[in-house]
């Protein structure tokens, strides 16, 4: 129920009171099971993230490990799109739930099988995580554009028509039909760029 409410109304509009109202119980009754809203969001995030796709890469070839990483990244991206509110809580320092730890373990296992040096693992994770969340936020923002009043591209073309000749590349970029389209291809491209760079620059010394 809590996940459905957050999916529909956004996490900012979810409270213990609103959840209790939907469940048909008192707010105090909820507190018997959940200490507070932060604990509720942690439980929601863990449930919404779910378990990673089944499979292991132990004794697999580097290419099989890359295929596994591609699949993990794509599936995690789809879960971010399905539950947009989830991106905010996972962006903050906190104790991860068991499902999130399962994702982390699977991704680290795949990176190890590819041959990512331990000294570079944290850097690669930051790149991949930034790619995932950045593209998800971009696609979510595009999905939330519900007409000219809230469409920044249309606002730009209305407010700055005289500047189009001065900033042709910027306007063309923001007006491109690819903006806000399905970003799964962009995700695959980003993951490939990161891993290809590692192949070309193996295990640099620090």
C-alpha cells in the first residue's frame, strides 16, 4: 500500500497519517509496527528494489560477466523508472537493506569477473551509479512534462526566441526528439563506454 501511494502521489506526500487513512487504521496503530516515517521509507525502498535477477558469474568468462553487468544495470534502471521516488532515499547515506545489498553483491561480483582492479572498484561504481540515476531522472522528468505550461523546452522556445540564433546548439539539443525518449540505449552506451575504457587502461597504479 505504501509503495502504491508513493508511486501515485510521490514520496513527499506520503506520511504515517496518510498511510493509516488508506489502511483504515489509526496512526498510533502503525507505530506499533513501524517506529517512524524514515523506517517506513527504508522498508519501502527495500521492497521496491526487490531481488536482483538470478544468476552468478563465478568461473564465468569476462564477456559473460559483462553480459551479466549489462542485465543488472538495465533491470535496476527499470525499477528506478517504475518507482521514481526510490531514487531520493538511496542517494543518502544510510544502512542498506538486504535487497540492496544483494544488488551490490551481484554488481561487485560481475565487476570482479570482468577484471576490475579493487583499487578502481569504487570509481567504477560511482560512474555506473551516476549513469543509472542520471538517465532515470532525465526520463522521469520527461514523463512528468504534461503540457506546454510545464514543458521547459516549450518555455525556452517561447521565452528566448531572439536568442535561438545565438545559442543554436543548445536549443537544438533541448528540442531534439531523443530528449526524454527511452533511455535504455543510452544506458547501454554508458556502461559500454565505462567498461571499454577499463579494457584500454587496465589496473592503473595510484
